[in-house]
């Protein structure tokens, strides 16, 4: 009778871990690539001017200033005028240490004088690391 019971017992089903780990890894990689593709740049929408070669080596904090087509200014995403821009830039703690980088984004149809005014203000306040954002053509 004992022999009969041993043959009748079946193995319990097991969960195979290797295929499950493969599927989870694949899903994780897909999720990471989708997340990276959904990241948007900080700032307001602009029609940037074109440039053939551009290079930017960021160091420290990046401060975005946008010059719109109508001459209005944005610091990060907040609309400011030139005097308010000066006050806000003075309030930054590390403006004289050279650790901040200012990236100026100007609309392709904006007035050049407004861009020069912003650059002069930044230089006067001690910001030496200025960049102008363009797009490749």
C-alpha cells in the first residue's frame, strides 16, 4: 500500500523566478526610457535663433532668463521687468562666486537691444558665466 501512495503523489508546482526577473527588468528599462523622453526643458516656449555650433559646460546653479518677442522678460518662469530682474539676481546668494551660470534664451524675433540690456545687467551684478541658448539648424 505504501508504494501506491508514493507514486500517486505529484510534485507541487513551482514559480520560475528567472523568466519573471527578465520580464520585470524589461519593464523597468522601458519605463526608464519613457520617463526620460517625457522630461521637458525648464522655461517658457520660445522660437530660438539658430547656430551652427554650440557648447555649454554647466557648473553650479543654472539660472534661466527668457527674452520674449515683445521684449518682456522671464526669470525662471516668472515674468519680471528689468528692475525686478536686477533685484532678484542681487538676492541670489552665489552670484559673485562664479558658481552660477546664466542661460539667456531670446526669441529669434526679439530686439537685440533687450538682450544686450540683460547681459549688461548680469555683468554689472558680477555674473561672469553667461550663455545664450540657441537651437541647431
